[in-house]
């Protein structure tokens, strides 16, 4: 299994965007400390409906792409199996 098979690039990018920026060579903020300029807990703005729709559309596209990749893999394995069956029949 490849690393790409178990990860999703869009998920990685979302996680990376949420991570606080830390300058190289400087120690990070203590765990649990809010990033500088962060709003107090409970006062987060409501999620943007357009952004949610875009995220849902991207997730649907990711699922379609994954489904297509799996279907392609199945097709290639079936072709490989048919070729092996021909070889086996030739040996008998």
C-alpha cells in the first residue's frame, strides 16, 4: 500500500492551515495555549456556507476519484487474471 492510498491531500492541507505558524529555530507555544490573536473560546464565527459547500464538493470529488482508481485497479487485476488463466490452460 502506498502512502497516498491512506492519506488525502485536501485533509492534509486543511490540517496544515489550522496549525499555528512557528518560525524556524524557535520553540513552539506550550500545548493548549491559544495562538496569538486568537479569539476567546466560544466566540468563533459561524462557518461560511459557501466554504462548507466547496468542502463538501471537494470531498465528493475526492470520493469519485478514489472510486475510479479502485475500479481501474480491479480492471487491471482482472486482465492479469485472464492472462494467467490463458497461460494455465496452455500448460495443461
